[in-house]
C-alpha cells in the first residue's frame, strides 16, 4: 500500500471513530482526520500511562460520584493520596512555580518557570505511582488502583498555538491523563486569584483548545481537555476583534494598549459556552466559594450543552470559614457534584500540607527536641490502622522490591539484601 492510500484509509477509520464513539459525542474539531494522520508519521508510539489515565479519568468523571483530587507537590505526596483512597491527582502550575520547577527557583504563579517543568513533575509522580504498584504487585497485594489519572496544569500555554501543541505532547509523553489551559495572555499570565489578568479573544482561545486536541489526536491518546476561563475577575483583554467579547468592552484602553472589559459571571458564561464544543470539561475560575454563582453557570451551560462536564477549584485562596458556615462547607462539594461539577480539587493542598506540617514539627523540635519527633512517629503508628505504611520508610520506597530483583538475578543466593538485617526489620513490624 502506498503512503497516500494508507493515509486515506487511516483517516477514514479515524473519522468513523470520531463520528460513532460515545467518547467524542459533542466534540468539534477545526481540522480533519486526514490532517491528524498526516502529522502522525508512519509509526505512532504508544503512550500507555497517558492512555490508561485518560480512559480511567473519563470513566470516573462519568461515574456515580464526583472526583475529588488534591494538588500533589511530589511523588511521595501523590502515593499517600492514592493510598488514602483518592482516585485522581491534580498537578498545579502554582505549586510547580513555587517549589517544583526545573529552574530550581521559587516563583509566583506567573509562568516564570521553564515550560517543561510541569511535564517533568507529571513524569516524577507517575514514576512514584508505578513503583508503588510494582511493590504491591510483587508482594501479592491488591485492591489499590495505583496508576491514578493526573490532571495537569498547562497554564496559558507558554506562548502561541505551536507552544500549546508542543506542551500538550510533552504532557502526554509524561503520562498526563488530562490537561487544562486558561484563556489568559501567556506573557501576562497570573494566578486566577491575582490581579492584572489579561484575556485573549475568545476565538483565539478556541484555537488553543484545538491545538491541544490536535496534539492528543496526533499522539492517538484520548486526553481530557479542560478549558478554564478567568473572565469572572479579569478586566483586560488584548483585542476588541471578537464579537463574543464586544459586549463587555468599556471603551477604555490601558498604557500597554490593552482594552478594558467588564468582568463578572456573564462574561465567564459567554466564554464557557463558546469553549464547550472544543473541550471535554469546563472550568470557570472563581473568587469565592459561591454556590449561587456555580449554580447559575451550570444552568447556562447545561441549557445549551446538556450533561457537559465541569470542574471546580476549591481553592486555598478562599477564606472558607469567612465565606461559609460549617454546614455549608460540609455539603459544598456534594452540592457542586449534583450540579455537574465532576472534577473538584484543592490546587495547593501539597504546598499547604507540606509547609504547615514541617513548621509544626520544627517548632516542636526546637522546643522539645526528640519528644516532638516521637509524637510524629507515634501519630504514624496510629495512622497504620487506616492503611498508612510510610512509617517503614525503607520498604515504602522499594527496598524490598529491589531485594526481589537481587534474588531473581542471583537465583535466590544473595548475601547483600537490603532489608535483611536492617534496623527497620528489627524494630518495625508490619
């Protein structure tokens, strides 16, 4: 079969799959199946973790209950999240900026770090989950779905459409199950809870979503594409070219040449509706945990796009007790889930947990010396009743697994096994 005939045959097969598979119902593409096949090359590498994660995340999002996730700052944190019973992981660009980027610097959430930092953390987290799976499998344990899907933050794409395309490919190659992009200007990107946010025109962001989808299609992975809008609190936009945006323009310009726009729920809703055909999940970034706001956005989306999946950031930037009473806090996520917000996450859980826990230990250690650390160790022993295993840190990171490797290599005749004769074996019992 010559190349042209093969391209056409594969394109026909892909087009039929898009048309008939439930996964792609309601999803629009601005490119053809032939475009995808021509960009793939003659051999398409398999991305097992990304495919497994995307299929698993899609299953969870369409399950009986909403998906709850926490932002992981390290592989170890991700392992503990899954061991504790969570089914998915969120990877926050804010946390990458603050304490997980390849530049080795501490940054605010303004896309100051190298663009390959988030894919590197996705890979690190997946490596940790794979190791946990290998350890359990080698010891005959089951019941934990270790290869949990990771939803990762692509910020505003770190540039133009080609940057968004390449970043999505990097995320998939690292094993991400889903990726979200936001409709800010990449060169002025800010955390959703900072000021000075600059939007791009609605149609321009639709192209970003299509660039991300194209990358996933080229790599032949059904990656979950999440569209986030910051229009609820953004007051600037790069251009007045888009009709969707024009009703929100104030007529004012800034010294930088940006146009001023009215922020608010109407602007966020207009953009959400424009993005819905090109994204699997919609997310409008909020300033407060406002159920009325969430309900109004969901109603507008579902009137036009029944059953459209949505995500909600239960942000640590909110002062929760100031905004809601105890009962409202306790029922908040279930109410969101009933409205269709199927992926709910705490972006900076890893950052706050890490810092609060270490500050508390250090404060106690300075005042009480070893007494403070022993309190932590005793707490770990208590947590073992709930399935916690990291008290035995050598086994937790795979010393026993690599003992099995050594035994296999030597035919069971190794005298240098790591756990045998270790202090952990002598002093800590399962």
